[in-house]
């Protein structure tokens, strides 16, 4: 293992705040092989703690593959600990109710533009659709407005409380993992989207492989995920980058490793677009202020994406929009891959 040839960095100390709240240690499981290329040689990349929710006191480590440069969490939380690291108050649950109505409207505007671009790349009106990690179904509803019938409009989510109302509305929504789902006919989907989900899965190759089976010839798979090759990722590389989302992000990509993941499963990358990442910027400053050498918790609250200072959210969003328009690699990658005709 190449860890032996890359000396360990000095360990980052557990912040005192974790001790005060009594954050527990959770069980771990090793992931010695690269999830993209299956290589066994890697070196330390970054480390840190659950700076957002303090669900555990473990010091987590990201490593980078010596062969393909993919970054993953090793070790990572055991599957039995998922209910601990994703507690009931996890911010993604009912996110819209926790942020400003102005921010909700702005996000809806950004989402509409993103979907227009994805549908345009398909080159034909979509007749069928799947959203992996469909949440409250907002993208299912937008695709229905574009003419996709509910009987061909699928959503996968891991919370039955979320998918049950969507099924009642007529959508094909199921509480299942991609790897386990047998309800979608192979070769039947024109478009699949997966927004900020692939970084959470344990085996991204199996997810892409299954998506490729579901796609019709010429169909598009669109994946959005944090970008480790961005300015904010470099500035806060050591521990505080918001895109790490420790310990819930298990795989982190740059454009080249994501393209390899697609290609290895028989899909052709056709477009790479860079998206805004205001939450990554804000969490990066929040973590460094709250847990840094001189903690400033009151100032850190201004940078919390959920309930923080709204002008900061707007400012970082605008900053990334301008940079993306100028060709910069921003905080999030949106890559589109096509199934060959």
C-alpha cells in the first residue's frame, strides 16, 4: 500500500466543541481499493471531522488513488451507522422549509436553467425520465411539464415518507437503491439525472453500470457532483472544504475521473459544465471560523448556508456564475454522458 511511501501528515486535533457535546465514536469499515479503477495504491489526501453536524468524533481520512487520481473516504462509516451520520435533522431533509423563500426562488430559477440545458443536449423530446435521489419530486414535475407522462416518470429515493406522496400523485417513485431496483425496464429511459448523489454511494461504478442498462440508445445520463479541481477546494484543501461533507461524501471527483467512470461503463461523455457551489464556499468559511485555531462561532453563523447571511449566499452564487461563464472550473461538475446508438 502506497501509504507507506507517503508519510502521514500531523493529525488534525478533535475540536473542543465535539468533546463538549459528547460526540460518539462510530464503527468504521476499510475501503482499500479505488472505487473507480480498483487500484490498491493510494496516498493521504485530506482529513477532518463532521464539522457540519458533529454526529461522531471519528477523525476521517480521504485518500487519492495513485493510478487514476480518484479520491475516496478510507475508512468510512459502517453501513449500520447511516442513521447516525444522517440524523433526522439532516439539512437535506425538507431543505426548502429551512432556507429563505428568496433563496428557494433563486434555486428554482437555477434548476430550470440547468434542466433546459440537459434536455437540449438530448436532441429529442424526452419520453421517459428517472431522477436518482428525487427528493420531493421537483424534477419529476418539471419533466411532466415537458411532456413526460407519469407512467414513464421515475424517481428513486431512500425515504419512504418522501416517495409515498409522489406515488399517490401517479409518479413511478420507489424507495430503493439503484443497485437493487428491478422495476425499470432495461433500455427504456431517454434521460437520467443524479444531482449530488453519486458522492454519497459506496460503489459508484455499479450505479453508473445500472444507469447505462436503463438508458435507451442515444439516452443521456447527467451527473452533478462536487469538484475537487476548483478554487475553493484548493484553498481549503487540508480539512475545511465544504465539499468534503465529512463523513457523508464517500467519493470525490474531478472531471477526468468522472469521465473515466462513465467510459469504463460504456457511456460516452459529451459535455462538462461547471455549476455554482455557494454552499461549499460558505461551509468552507464556516468551518474554518468555527473550528480554526481561534474559534469564532458567532462570525461562523453568518456563513451557514442554512439560515446564514443571505447576501453571502447570493454573492458566492454570482461569483461562481461569472467564473463559469469565463471558463473557470467552479465548485460543482455537471457531466453529461450518452449511451451509444
